């Protein structure tokens, strides 16, 4: 069973017998990240033999399932703000997948030096995860010189220079675009569905008070599944057809945070309440991202590139919540902390998302509809254990 699934996954991701020669050793930074974890997990499941994970503390990076299955995963110390860790982590590496941290605040100042270290190590390909609202850096001649000027950064609904997280990604994306020695792919993703489990303030509120916090002002938000982002990243790691490209990875349709709370209630069998908070409740970066949500600009986003690249529809929030096999240890810990209530106590309505799921299906691709209101799990790139 596993053999057949592994071969199907290799075919889906474009992994060939020649991939080891072309892609070589893959360094994933950071393996603790929701996306980095999934990339490592899927590569290991496909028996890719040259996986190196960069984390701040290798003693802290232990996944029991990986050890039990005998996955070969090399762990090295890596810290964006400690440049002495770069060269060792990059030794004999051909391909790098980069997820960048929200903190510390100055990680972006080290990104150019990280690219210099990649050049010294003769890295061939870099796949970087970015944020959808940083996509404008693609059209700038030199983001670090002109970022912040009105003609380069004007965006309806909010001022990008006031969003530190977006600005940092835009600058670093521009740094990578300017480095012609690398085969570079940038993945522009929207808000991750997994944030509700992984962000500290949201995780604590969810587990302690059964509350989901935000400041979106009832506007619809485009959430994307971390599984979809990881899958398109893996596809890019093995892609030999194009050398420099970008992918926009979005969710299938926008949702209000109240609808997200209803879906969490359905999945966790616990009544979850969405609570609107003032912006000063959040740290600077999170408050700025909440302002983006509240602008309403994500209510009419385009479809994104996922289906075009992967030939399957993107996951809905409900499908992501059901797909616990692929969740990181942090996500699984939160999901497993809830004691189920009786379903009739929940009093939540989920018909709206089911209707939206049906509306975005093109000729039944990606999900199989057995009957009205009943949708099976998405098949294709999902890992079964």
C-alpha cells in the first residue's frame, strides 16, 4: 500500500530517478515552521535520501514518528541572526527551501549575507516562502532602494510600508530576484490556516478559553492550507522545466473569522467563539496583518496557481482541519487537547462553507461529491499512513 502511494506521490511532485543528481542535498530552514515541517515530512515519506533540516536547537527538534519509521533526516544548527551557522548548514547543499521567522525583528537584515553563503556553497536552487501582499517586489528594479516610494508601493486599502512583516518579505524577495546565479522560485501565500493553532496568543486563547481572536471586522479573509503551500514547494524543489518563477498560493474562497470559529467548533467538538479584539491586543506585526484582513481587500482575490500547478483543487478550511495526519506536532497537540462535547450542544452552522466548497469545484476535480452537503477528503497529494 505504502509503495504504491509513494510512487504516486513521486510522480505528482515530479521526483525522478535523476532527481538526486539534479536536486542533491536539500536544506530546509526552518523545520519547526508549519510549512518546513510538512516539506521535510513529505520528502522523508517519499524516501528522499538527502534531507538536512536547519533549526536553532537540534536537541529540541525531535519527531517521534520520524524516528519510529527510520526516516533519514540530518539535523544541523541554523539561526538567521547567527551568521556563523550558515556555512556548516550549507555544506554540500544543492537546493534550499527557506521559510523565514516572524521574530527576531531583524532577521531580514541577514538575508543578503545568507544568499552570499549560498553562493559560496555553490547552491543551485532556492525556493523561498513569501507573503501574498509582498508580491509587488517582482516589478521593482531594486526593492531596497525604492521600497516605500508612493509610485512603487501604492496599494488600495492599506499602506504596505506600515506592515513590517510584508515589507521584510518584499525586500528579501527582491534580493533573491536580483541574484541571477540561483534558480529561484518564490511562493506567495496568504494567511495560513494553521496560524490558529500555532500563533501563541491564538493557541492559548483557543485552549484556555475556547476563543479565537482577531480584528478582521467581519471582513472575509483568504486563508490557505499549509498542506497546499508545502506541496507546491516540493513541486518547485524537483521542477526541472523552469529556472526562475513565482507561484501565488491562495485558498479556494474567503471566509469570515466567525465562519472559521464555526469550523473549529465542528472539528474540535467544542463550542469555539470568535472574539474581536482591539489592535493594541496584538504585537506590531500581527496587528498590521489584522488591518490587512479588516481592509476587505481579500474578499475578491483571484484563484491562485495551485490547481494549475498541482492539477487538483486547493484545500478548504474544513479539509485542512480533517487532515490531521499531515499536521505538525504543535497542531496535533492543540487538536488533541479538546474533550468532545455532544454535537447537539455546539449549535454551529456549517452549510455556508459546504456551499462554497461545491461552488469552487470545476467538473468535480479535486474532491468527490457523493451527495449534496457531503464531501469526501481531497485525494491526490495527501499522505496516508
